[in-house]
C-alpha cells in the first residue's frame, strides 16, 4: 500500500499460496499472486520494472529459492528484512539495488554486533556499500543514505517510528519512487525524507505514542502532491 500511495501505479504481490486469498481484502487494488515455486515467480518478474523484496519473506524452504531467483535478476530492486538476512548468508554484489538494513540486519551483513554498528554508523554504512554495492540506507535515528561517494543524513522522523511495519513502509515508498524512473540514490534519499516527514506529521496530529506504519499513508500522499 505504501508503494501504491507513492505512485507506483500497478503493484503485483508475490506471496505464499496460504496468504494469497486474503492479502488484498483491505486493498483490492493490489494484484496478488500465489507463488509455489521460483518458476512461478519468474513469470511475474518478467513483467516487473522494479522489485521490492524481503518483508514477510521468512528464511525457509519456500523463501530460499525465491531469494536465489532474485539474485539472477538485473532489474532495480529494494532489499529489506529477511532478504537482507539471506543476503548475509550468501553475499552478492549488485549496482542496481537499494539495501535498507536496521542496525541488527546491518550487523549480520558485516558479521558484527548491532552495538558495533551503532558505535560508528557512518563507517558501517560505507562498509556495507563497499561489500554489497548499490545504495545503502542504514535506518535508525538519523538514517544514513550512502552510494559509496556521498552519504546523506536524514533530519526528520521521531521515536514513534520504532514500531512494527515501519521499515516495510519505507521499502514500499522507495520501490514506488523507483517505479517512476528516479535514480537509485535519489529514490532512497527522497524515500527516507518522505517517510520521516509523513511520520512527523502523523505524530503532530495524534502524538508519537501508538504511531503505526499505516498512519503515515494519508500524509505521504499529501506530501507527494504538494504544489
């Protein structure tokens, strides 16, 4: 839904067959496909211009072949959540993806603890970019966006964003921007700023405590259509 509200246009969701029948009950505009195998996934990937991958993926016998299939694809993509955990086990380097780890995932990508990541976030985000390529967003207070030569710092966002699904919303936002032919670095940077600004507006309206990822969506749409 975050991707759709960002302007992605048409979104196809590839998911486990057990989830496919109910996943779009609240959002019927999403095209949901039951995927049994990497062969099924390949049919959707052929049509896609951008791929957002990882949230809800898991690390089991179903998800592993899906991950391996994605590594063979040369299309822009956003990698988050369990896609990053699988990537830490099977490192790969690509120039056309955006990785969005939180400190725990960043630690697994580098074989470090999350406290080591937090001790020097600027160094950590550069190390991840050097090892895996593309653009890296190190989430947290003052999220960092790094493409290897430039590192930007987000000055928006609030503690209320430390709730489940908030990072998944960022994945959707960045994917929606990529789908509009924005460069990887600009999509990552703009996505982080929109995400934080929408959260700040939602918190100003009703407070930080109890802030949920879905609360960002109306503000996100408004921000994107400001003239």
